[in-house]
């Protein structure tokens, strides 16, 4: 990992992009890194486009602005490719991760000429298999960890188990389902180009 990694999340209200950004910050913090995890608030409502951000670093972070030139972009809802310029400012040395079941060839023309790495993952399939419901945030969280290399995958899973155990102490089935979703996503994230 470089000294500072900046991530921008694009999703829709209710899909868990904000929650995933905050979970990533929590887990990175627990491994000794400096972190920021925050949403950009506006007139959000269920289904409306939302943006969330992470900064993860090995040194103290002094910048508290939004992230305009991210290293990575995570697109939780592929329909946003039609209405939001998700690759705006995205460094070509970084990558974009898109939740989709569609072939990459159908998505690349929607990336407004972005020439960097593109990864895809079917978070719907993974979450339905692991949780029985569509919650894309856990698979997308694992996908960004895998693609960015911001932390060791085993340590990530260990810290996520602790986090889920704290949040869902009375629901062990939710813990195991989310852990399965994370593990599957780490295996299934693929480069599209």
C-alpha cells in the first residue's frame, strides 16, 4: 500500500455504500492505520445516488475535504454509470470496481474514456447465495480490499468477524452470512481489462 489511498464510493440510498465506507474505516483503524470514512450528504433518500469516501494512510491525515482525485472508485449500482460521471478524477494508476453481472465490454463505453484498470463482481449473486437477500455492501467491501491491497486479506476477515460479532451479537446467522459474502467476493473479483 502506498502511504495514502483515497477511495470514492457511488451507490444508491439504502444499498449500504455509506455503511461499507464506515466499516472499511473501522477495520483499517483496527489494523493500526489512520483513516477517514464519511458520506457526502445532500437530499438523499432511498434509491437516490449517494457518494461516500475513505482515506486510509500509514501517517496522520490532515486533509478533510471530499476526494476529487481518488485512487479507487467503487460502483455499488451499475445503473449509476448512465447518470453519474463515476470516473471523474479517477487516477489511471488506480482502478474502478463495478457491481454487475454484465460483460465488461458493455460497461467500458460508459466509463467516459477511463484507461485504468476495471474490475467487476456480481455482488447480487454473492449476497443472495451468502445471505439470501440482496445486500451488496459486504461483497463490495471485500472487493475493494482485494483490488487495493490496503490490508492483508486474512487480517481483514479476522477484523470483519470481530466487527460483525459486535454489531450482530444476537444474530449469528447474519455474522456467518456476511463472512461468507466477504470470502466469496475475495475469490470472485475479476479484472475486466
